[in-house]
């Protein structure tokens, strides 16, 4: 039987198999009458030799697995990721990082790689990438055959270098901020979207009822806090996404099944709230906090 690297992967030679081979080799050398029981001197040497050989086989398996992103862990997974120009985001688990490396479940490999690399840059708090493969500008104004990166936080130079590494020459970039890069004497202008943060105020009328277990519904403050959590961080609405009733309804009713949204009013802070939607430009992004959300039970 073949051991080590085989077409199906790596077949580990285990301790019983190693010991059996050593005993067979001794019989071939000294004859069938050789004494190599567990208690005999030769048997003791056989066991020591087999233990050392088994350790080497386990080390070989570990080295083999460390080169495979589906099996590597920890620091070794970080090293494998460098082959794809990827860096682990702060707090990202091995499972999530492994999916990013292998593009598991992702159809747009180029865009997922770019988003992953940008998210890992120090100070970056939010990233959204867009691509227009068409021959004309799209509804958001992105030029034909161009990539747009909307990003909050991070250093401009690091962002520009990262975008340049993934967006090949001949593919345009789109945005409201132009960054200059120079690599090995070659200059290139990179455009990104630095969305203007628009603070919004939201007022929601809700109907609440006890759940099936008879527990009371959450308080108005708890509902407001839950809505704020759903609309902030990495899950925040993208740039250009309007404040709508559907946005608030989805965030609240998916989190609190015993709450029904009756009406939603909103505005750009500090204006008085009014009918939705509240328009947010593609070069803008809404910002929500619990202190600007009012929940009114009906």
C-alpha cells in the first residue's frame, strides 16, 4: 500500500503498520526464529523506532495540511492567504477566512477578493464594491467597464495601493475622491467613493403583543436599540440606499416577531420627521444611532 502524498490526498502510515513493517524486516534479516516480543530487548527497540517514525509521519501530515487552505489553521492559514494577496480582518475566524481564501459560495471572485483585502486594512470600518460590466453608465452613475469602491475609514494611500493591486490597467475606477499611486515608477490615478455621512432621524409607530410563550413585548427603548444595531456596523445600509418604511420594517419585524410596524417617518437630522422615503445620494450614506430613533407604541 502506498503512503504519503497520493492522488487522493495524504495517506498517513500509522503506528501498527510501522511496527509490522519493522518486525517483517527483522524476520527477513535474522530469520523466523528471531525473538521480538513486546518484553524482549529487540521488541523494545522496535517500539521505540516505531514511535519515532510515527511522530515523523504525523509531522509530514501536518506540513501537508498546512499548505491546504481547507485544512490550514491559525498563522499558517494567514501565510497561505498571502498567496492570494489577502489579509485576515480583525477578529475573523479561521472558518470565515478560509471561505474568503477559497471563494466558497462567491460568484464574483474578483470583487470578493477586493472587498476582503480592503476590509482588512487598519481603520477601515465599512466597504462596498460595485462593478459595471456594461457599455454605458449604470443607474448609479458608474462608468462603463469600471469598478467603484465605497469605503469608510482607512488610509488613502493603503486603499489606493490595494485597489490598484486588484483592478488591472484598462479597467476604470469611479468615485468622488481621486488618489494618486506610484509603484516602481508607474503612476496611476485611482478613484474611490468617500461617502458623505448623513445623520438621519427615524420615528416608528408600532403595535406590540405578547409572544406565544406569554412573555411581554420589548420596550420602546429596546426596539429603538435593536433597530440602531441593525442599521450600523458592517450590516449598515450601503451608500445611496434611501430611508424607507421597508428598511425599518424589515429590521424591526425580523428581530422582534411580536412587533408590527404601523408607520415610519424620517428626515435628515435636524429637520423634522416626515413621510418616507428620505433620499440618500450615491455619494452619501445614512448614519443611525439609538438616540435619534423614537419608537411610539400604539
